[in-house]
């Protein structure tokens, strides 16, 4: 499988069950770094794409990632080492539960493109299933852990299926995390909303609601989408 070349870095993905997809790149481009995070954590890093984007977009001294799957972890480490920001990027081979128990650090930005497909089917590819199905990382565990790992002023950002948005926000409120920014994503003008990108903090303020449409027609991208991802994709 060919590596995925971005403008400032390249991502090898032949050993990862979860390949580069729109969701991760979109979240990595959309999340705010205006509060100049010193430390960033990517939960469930896969290829490391989001951590790499945030190393490019921010001056964070510490960009950490966690990946439970061994092959994906090894690939993530290689992708970090081969990037221009190898000295700031570090990947832990651990479950989220282990990580929370071991680590005393707090992060200014905790971000995740979590595995989700709560549908009842499984495929024959077990590592892909672990990456895809949220039984590997239930939302409540993700939210609880994020609240423990987040600094007081920090941001927790995530991309989830739009139909899960209401439930996710409700679960987050139980650990005093409140949505400050919500962006609903649709594939094209006529399709229904498919994803929600959410930014939470411990501050309860009115949510800023945004919308983004990715394409006008197949492979013809909207200006708003191009503006968001143009620092990464070669052909934007």
C-alpha cells in the first residue's frame, strides 16, 4: 500500500487497520489551537495523522499519542520519527485505561477520532473490527478519561456520528464537560448530516454551532472544506 503524502509529512499506513480517512484529517484541521496548547494528547492514534497535523499547526512542546494495537503503534512511531517534528511527538503503546492510571500529566488539548460502529455485525478482519467498533473504546470511557487527563482550561475534541451527538453531550455533562463548539458535517448539499465535531471544556458557555459540507459533486470540494484542509492535502 502506497504511503499517503501530505504537504509537510508522509504517512505510511500499510500496517494499520484504520487507514487515513476524511474524519481524522477533518478533525485535525478543524480543532482550535488558539489557546496555544503546550501539551496535546491523541487518543487512539492509528497512523498518527491527527497528532502530526497538530504538530504542524501548533507550537505544542509535547504531542503525545496512545495506540493499543501493536502494529498500528509501531507504524505510528515510524511516522512520527520520519516527520519534521519527531522531537515533539511520542506514542505510547497502551490502553486508555492503563494510560490514565500511569500518567500524571494534564493536557491542554485531548483529541480523538474514536472507533465507532455500534451496529451488530463484525467482519472477518479482527484488527479492523477493533479499530472500527466502539466496544474497543466505549464513549463513556473515552469521556471519563478525557475529563481526568484534561487541564483546567483545556479542550477535549472529538468526531462522532451525528446521530450520537445528543447522547455524547449528555454523557460529557456528567463529568462537567460542556460543548463550546459544534460542527455538523455533511458529504454534499443533499445528504443528511453524517458527523459531528465537538469541542468541550469545563466552562459552560453557549455552544458555537457550525456546519460544513465537503463536496458539491463527486471529488469537487466546497471552498469551506478546501480552506480547512489546504495546509495538508497536496491537491487542495
